[in-house]
C-alpha cells in the first residue's frame, strides 16, 4: 500500500469516528415524545408544615421529593404526651383543693387572737354571702367564730374562677405556652387574694402568706360551689 493510500484511509477513519461521535451525541439529547426540553429558570417555593399541637413525629409516610396531594397524610405524631395532658386536665378546683388541704396539714401558721397557738380545727362555710370561720381546739371545743364580708374578695374570686376555666381549656388543648401564661396570672391572683385575706383577719387570726394562699383556694372552691 502506498503512503498516499494509507493517509487517505487514516483521514477517512478519523472522519467516520467524528461523524459517529456527533451522531451519538445528537441522539443523547433526544427526549421521549412526552417530555419537552427548553432553557429557563425554575422557581421553587419552600413550604413549612406545622402541627396544631407540639409533639414528636412517630412515622413519616412519604419520601423526600415525592409528589403529594391536598389532604394526604404525610406523617403521624406520637400522641402519648397529648393523652397525658388530657388525662391531667380534670377539674382544676378539685385538684387545687386537694393540694391546698395537703399543704395546710403539712405546714401552716394559724394562731387565733387570744390564744398561745397550738392545734386547731377550722370549718369554713358561706352564710348569707359571708365567709364564716369556725375555729375549734384539737378536742373539738369551739374557740371562736369570725364572719367576714366577701366584698373585698369578690373581684379576685371572679377573676380566679375565670382563669381556672381558661386553664382547663388550655390543658385540654395541650396549649403549653398558654398554660404557662395562665398559670403565672393565677399565681398573681393567689398572691393578691392572700394579702387581702391576711389583712382582713389580721386582728382575729395570725396567718403567714403561704397559709393565706391555701385558705383562699378553699374559699374560692366554696364560692364556686355556692
């Protein structure tokens, strides 16, 4: 084979290779009939999904990138904490009274005027819209009876009643942030009422602030039931 024939074949081979590569490259860009191509910019919108109640995710039912439809369940929450909150959302006054009674029995400062202290029995009641303190000694013998007007406490009692109802509603809805805010307000009302009650009884019965707070809890329960 002459040198000229060899060069011709070499050029032909290179041309065929280039043509084949270009054909292959051109066919790589071809898309199926149901897919179109074009140049442009795609704008995506990020969507944040939040639940009505706080909690942990127990199960995710879709994968990243999946197409979803309106109303489709994407995940399931662990509702154990929510169930516990609902179970704890019983009547607020009953729980408050039980706690107040327990605390009063464990520790208190209650000294009727004219006595040297000691152990006393106290019976609280309402009569003719007045608060009655019947105090007896440890053996049940009457020591003194004090009758107080509820007028100075009327506003605080009304507000306390409303705030306890709000607390129960927030507990049923597991609205933890609201519970904290309501509880702060309730403690403030407790402190205000305890101060009023201690001042009203200052010449009759000596109380400390903690005892006055617990007594107000019982007074509020009596007023609600009355």
